[in-house]
C-alpha cells in the first residue's frame, strides 16, 4: 500500500529564478528522510513543492511530477487544499495561532475543516498532543494561549496541530533551528517515535541531527540534488566530491 | 569624563523637550474638557437626557432626541460603512494584484481628504433628492461614506501586520484560502481593526456639516429612518448660533455629552483591545 513519495523531474522557479533543477528521488514510507545542504540550495523549496505550498508565493511555478503512494500530486484537477490535509507541515519558527488557546490551536485543522462534534474534537486533540509529546505538560493549561508556552513547547504544539488532521506525511522545515539543545533533543526523540506511523521529510542545517534521526538523506547544492542515499553511507562514504566537501565542513 | 557629562546634559535636555511636547499634546484636550464642564456642567441633569427640547422662552427641556439621533446615525453609518471598509481593507492587504489595490488605496486617500460638507452634498443628491425629503438614512449614508476610507486603510495596515507564517500555517493544515483569511488572518487582526473602527466612530460622531442637509435635525422624537432626525452636533450648532442664553447653556451641555460619548467609546475600545491582547499573551 504505502510506498512513499517519488519525485521525478521536478523543477521550480521564483519568477525567472530557477531554484530547483530536475530533482528526482524517492522518499520511502514510514521513515525519515533528511534534506541537507547550504542555505539557499533549494531545500525548503523542495519540501514546499511536496505539499504544494511553493505555488502560494506570487510568481512561483513548479513543473514535474510528485507521486504520493502512486497518485500524482500535480495531476490535473488535484486540489492543493486536499493534498495539504494529507501532507502536514511544521515550520522553522514555531507559529501557533496567537489568538487561539492550546486546545483551539490543535483543533483548528479539524474544526475549520468542518468537524463539529465536541467529543471527536476532544479525542483528536488529546491524541495529537500525546503524539506530539506535549499532553502531560499542557493538559491542565489547554485554555491558555498557545503563545504562553515556551519555544520548544510551541514547536511541539505546532507538530500536534499538524498531526491532528492525521496526515500521511509530515514535512519539517528546520524544525529545531530556533530551539535550544534540550528542546531539540525532545523533538528528535519525537521524530523517531512518529516515523512508525508517518513518512517524514526533514530539512536541517545540522548534520549531526540528520545523522541522528534519518535513515535516508539527500544533499542539495545550488538547486540540484547532488547525492541521495542511506544517511550512514552518505556521511561515511560519499560518492560525490561536493558532498564530501560539505559534510567535512570545507564549505557552506 | 567631559564626553559623559555632555551626554548626560543632552539626555536631560531631550527628556525635557520630549516631555513638554507630550504635555502640549494633551493640553488642548484637558482645556477643552475643563471649559466644557465649567460651561455646560450646570445644565446637565436628568431632564437633559430624557426630555425633548422646549420651545424658546420656556426654561428646561433636554436633548434626548439628539442623543438618540446621534446613536441611530452612528449605527446606520456603521451598518453601511463597516462592511465595505473592513472587507475592502482585507482585499487591499491580501490581494496579489498590484494595480487595482493601488488605485483603490489612492482613491480612498482622496476620499479621506474630501471635505465632509461635500460628502453631505453627495448624500443629498443620492438620497435626499430622490426621496424628496431629509432623512436619517441620508445622514447615515453621508457618515458611512466618511467612515469607509478610515476603516479601509486601518484594516489594511493591521491585516498587513499579520505574519505570513500564520497564513502558511493555516494553508499547510489544508484549509482553503478564504477560511485562512477569515478565521486566522481576520481573527488575529481583530483588536487592531476594532481600534480603527472606534477611531472612525469618534470622527463621525462630531460631524455637523454633512448632516445639515441630510439628517436635517428635528425637535421631536424619532419618527423613522425615512424622516429627518436630530443629532447632537446639529442641535449644538442650532443652539449655539441662537440669541438665547438658555440655549447657549444647553449647547455647552450638548457638547460635553458628545465629547463624553466619544471619550467613552475610545476608552471602551482601549479596554476591549487590551483585554484581547492580554488573552493572547497569557
């Protein structure tokens, strides 16, 4: 059934700027794939193509094919809104809805998506928050504003918010870059837990993080996918000179 | 050392300058309020709020009709002006198109600068002439038109301040654009929008010129939206230019009531929005 995401001949532009060049790779299901590379290499654009968020930016354009379990996400008549329900996203900076409580934040996706039943919502919120390893910390403060939480808690709240709509895939765009090491460790632990049920694609600047959490990794450079493979092999025996230079810290 | 002492002196001088500038800002308000209380406070009593005006020569009477009239006119203006202003501002802030918003923004700024008496003439031509008589509705249209550009521009500014990351968070949850706009963007901006609305209400509450030939005023109670209606500003105007001392005192009292209404509206807005912000920070 679930065979993950396969990307073929993906190109993306911001206006005239060709930011992704002919990317093809496979993201296996129920695992963690890391996307690494220096700033501006197209990592974020790449994962934003997967949930069709790239095209939201004025002037942005995508060509190519992305299949999720065999279904073309860029096929004719495919509604990006429905794609985004199946492919959740967590951003670099925690972005809880500031006027909503912890509970409302997690319920937002379902509620604004049309779910009214209080019991169903309450169940989903608790399940999502437990999944996001936040339930025990906030269960007595569900009515407090999401903004009252610490940075790391806010990021887990955002993960919970994304999980509540029960996506098949979770995209994480440098989810720990705004967090301290303890909060980072919690999120990494969470990622290892979530991959049992989800396919995860994580963009990271931190190569130790990529090594700790991912099974597969792709190295991007200037809009091209230089190398992709099993993380351990990519880090120990890279095939491409540029990959080796990057992971040994010679540039970027 | 001399550098440090010079900086200290400069600091002290700037503090005094900035402090006195702040004082000059609030001075006119304090003076106007004090003068109004001095001149009009004595004529304020229960009758003023509950009774209709008495004919010339008879002492007593009140401005109940004008107070109610002003409230009705404000409600009408809000009913007409707020939907257009808020939705229009949302469009200006969220639209991807560049040209149309530029034109709308420019025209709104021009409209904001149009003298209110000209807007009164507009409402006269649009509503009074076809109906063949003055009416509350015409007054509401005139005031509503004055509100639109103020509400439009403040809504736009506030909505622009909503971080793009929140829109993205909404879209990434699989919500359609319109739901993100209404339920995330508008909700996040609501405190600022309420403030803008209150500023607009304070502005129109005191407008007199556009009401002269639209609402027209009347000395009796409310008789329907299609009939002339009293307003505090109109009543103050009529009483202030009259030759009667008693009416002058009533005009002062009316001015005091009007300014208190504006003051209370502003205060309520402040409290409401700071309440919202506290809720967010909690």
